[in-house]
C-alpha cells in the first residue's frame, strides 16, 4: 500500500530537473573558481562564496521553469481526454555512441557538501539513515569515500548493463565478493532492480530493492574542445535495504532517497573518458527532519571518474 507521505512523481521529476542543471552549474563554478582565484589573487573559498549567489539564482529560475513544464505536460494529457495518455512511462537511459563498450573505471572520492540552510550540519550527521552514512545505503557507492576500480558495460544500443555494472561497483567498494545475484530487465521494466547479497557477509544488507525514475539526459558540445561532446544524465533512486534485525523473524528495513548526476566528457582518444558523478541524498518522508528540508538534498557527495576502454 502506498504511503500518503511518499513524494509524488512530479516532485521527483522536479528534483531531477533542478539538480541536473545544478550539476552543470556546479561543474562550471569549480572550474571557473580556479581560474578566477589565480587571476585576482583571491582565495578559492572567497571566489566560491562570491559566485555561489549566482548559482542559487539560476537554480531558482530553473525550478520555476521545471514546475511550469510539469504542469504543461500534465495539462496536455488531461485536455486530450484520452485515458491511454495517462499511462506510466518506463524509459531506460540511452548513452551516446562514444560511451558504448566495456570500460575499466577508476573512481576517486572528491569531497562532500552539506548544502542545507535549514538543518545544522551536526543534526544531519547525527541522522544515521541519511544515504551514504552507512555502508551499502547507496548501492552504487557502497562505501562512500573509498577509491576503487570497477568495470562498466554499455551495449551497442546504448543501454547500461546494470546487472553487471552495479555488481562490479558494490564488490569494488566493499573489497570482496558481496553480490550473489542481480535481477533486472532493462527492456520491460528499467525502473526496478533487485540485489541479493551473499549470506552473512555484508552487515547492513541481505537484499536491496531499487526503484529508479525521473531520468534526464542531454548531449552538449564541449565548449573548450571543438568536435567533442559532454553527456550529462541523472536519475532519482528510492532504495529499500533489508537486513537482519535483533528481533527474531523480523527483517530490518531502511528506506533511502537519493539521485545520481553524471557528467561524461568525450576525449580525443576514443578509448578514454573522463567525468564525475554527484550524488545528492534526500531525507525520507518518515524522517523527523523531513519537513525542515522536504525537497533539497542534505548532503552531496562528489566522485571523479576516469575510464579506459577494454572492448
């Protein structure tokens, strides 16, 4: 039974749209801050503080446009008076040609940020169910802060082989063979994935259910490298983690909400990619602090990515 407090799809879509734009803006901010600091003699912190106001303004404008877009799409469906138009859309993420193949990916932790202006940092860090604060609470980043190396596979259609890639990511972050089985059908239902762990090997998880939606993507020209492209994409994830509890016969269940925002840069060599992923963690509606920060992330993790093509 669905809970009344679960955020509606339009809210999830709004989050993804706003923070996909924020991803690009933040990347520009960090790149430009280095140059400005060198040219003006200011510290990087001062430059970031000065520039941040413009980022916030841009995101606010984007959120207004996103709300208008959601309303417009819904209004169009309703005005059509066609029940078939009200179906739920299931769409896989399609990656561009330059990303297709199998890659050896190096992931390096690049830092974190507590962006909330309404919840103090000490309250956020004390909330242990925030995604990323415990191992495996973010499946693809099973141990946030750990540098690792894993394989990523994207087929000739541009679809990520999630069963393969996610198992690789989890095992690499944890440092041992943790995943027993992945159940996923990227064609008929790309929005749900089930993970079963090897029994008694991973303390915080025996099974994970992932529900993904609100995917966004865009291929844009690289402004500094003519003829090359940058691919940005995102998805919102609701993760339900099951593990053993202290009460006999009752499984421990933890719900987490987060979104990944990837930036992949095409290189002159077709065998190399560079990029980064930002992971924004949100509060669950059942969290006591939820109404203090209902729609914005309370922590954002950053990882730098470098990929070398294998096949």
